[in-house]
C-alpha cells in the first residue's frame, strides 16, 4: 500500500468518493431487492398462470432462507478473509444466476434459482454492510445506512408498483426476465465498485484497510459476540418476520380483503416501502446527531403492533396502518444496522453481519410458510395477521431488553 495520506485531497473529494461507493454497492442491492420482492406482487398471476397454491408460492420466499441459514455465516467469514472486493463480485454473480433461473417459469427450476439467489443476496448484504462501515465509520454511518436502505427499497417499491402492470400488459415471463436483466446490470456495477475500492485503499480514503486473515475460523469466535449483539439479532428476526412475510402476502391480502385489482393492491402494498424510502435516511441522520438507538428501536417496534390486526379485523382505511408501518420500518432499520459496528471489532464485522443475517432468515424461512399454510387451511389471511402482531410484541420485548443492557453500561448505543 502507498504511504500517501488523505492530506493531499479535500474532504469534499473523499466524501464524493465515499458516496459514489455507496451508490455502486446500492445498485446491486437494489436489483436484488427488486428480485426478492418480485414474488409478492405477482402472487395472483403465479397462482393463475402456473397453477400454484399459496403454500407453493410462499415456498419461493421460504426456500430463499434455507441455504442462507446454513451459509450466510460462512459468507460473512469469506467477507473478512477474501476482502470486500472479491466477495462482492462472487456473491453478486451468484444471486444474478438465481434470478435467471427463476425466470424459467418451471417451478422446480424456480426453486433452485431462489436457493442460489438466497445464498448470493444475503451474503452480499453482509459484504455491503462491511463496505459501508469501511467507508463511513466516523463519517455519518447511520445516514449512509439510511441512504443505502432508501436505494434498496426503491427496488422493492418498483417491484410492487411496476411488475403487476408489466405482467398484465405483457406477460408474466416478461416481468421475470426484466428482473433478471436488472440484476445482470447490477453485476456490472459491482465490478466498477471493485475498481473504486482498490483506489480508496491505496489513497487511504477508507476508515480501515482490509488485511488477509490467515487465522482459521472457529465457531466459538461467533459465540463470543456480546449479549447485546444476540439480543439485537433476536429483535431483527422477530421484527423483520412481521414485515417481509406480510409484504409478500400483502398484494393477495388486499385483493381478498378489500376487493382491489392486482395493480391497485400492489401499489397499496408498496406503501410501507415508499414511506420508508423517504424517511429512513432522515432517521439515520437523527441517529448520527443524537444517538438514542435503543430508544428508537422501542418506538419503532411499538408502532408496528396494532397495524396488522387493525387491517384484518376493523374497518379502518388500510392506508393509515400502512403509513404507520412505513414509519416503523424507517425507525427500526435506521437504528439497528448502524449499531453493530459499535458492538463488535472491525475484523469481526463480516462474521457479525453473517450471524445476524442467519438469525433473521430463520424467521424468514418459517413465517412465509406459516402464512401460506394458514391461508390454504382457512381461506383467509386474518389469523396470520394476529401472528404478525404477536411477533411485534416479541420484538418490543427484545428492544426493551437491549435498552436495559445499555442502561447498565453497554455499547454506547444511546450516545451520538
């Protein structure tokens, strides 16, 4: 590495490069979010044109998480050992292959594609989080995470807003192949990030320079992560299990519950994402300024609890709870993901993000299947909405526990 320091460059130039890195890694992630959420808005058409049951459709979500549970910690270790450049390209290529297979419209091949997609995408997110820490630690990390989530969720919103229209005005196959093409473009941009990452390391623009770790990985290294990390991992699992499986079922739920057409139901389902796109980065900036991460996790978890039940069992206008869910889905991620670098050492960041992704995906495997089984059994999503509310209560309890740990002298989550 050159001995040249950042003194020869202005802070504005360094920040511009950091945000260019943020855009590059977010484009691939945005493509993967578009692909992950393509199933939800296309659910009615997948049932109609491919003859799939609810359980089969939601298996396309759950099977994504099976290999992730087994592999993503290894992906985090690879991020620590290979470095983010090689790991990002490897995992982007893997999830892009998955989107191509998913476009086949053959159910078995689609399942195989979702397996590859799950391994690649979740491992890429681990790498992406480490890249954000690499460029933005002590430079507004929470706001950077917020902007990253804004761009990623633009992919989800595009899926809910655009794919039903494409499938109805063209074909289901056209919609699935557009998903694949966008992910191929994301792979190309990831190669560009690799060039920028090397340049940033040589010029000392990054917060830390990765070194090859020759030490063999030992499972007990993950088990030695602090208690607060495990509590926030359980919060992550319960909270996201009440968001993403609901998001996947929301279009079909609104078609049945409010007799909307597929396009209108998809756009209502995308409200959560639309709200969170424009508010997560704002809450991230607030976190950078005032801290209060554990407190924000409590508020966000509490806000979610009444939303699902009110849509299923009351005559409330569904836009109201969906807007509240969108605000909740801004508060929690804006506080949760930037908290991890405060809890673990830099050389363990990839492993830590891998572990939390593994715990998260245990829930994302179980609950989409539960939703499908409930709907096939009783012909209604209403019992599943009670399940989502119960997950919200569990998430709130973990958020309170984390606050107690911090009050006893934790990891400075409440400080700016």
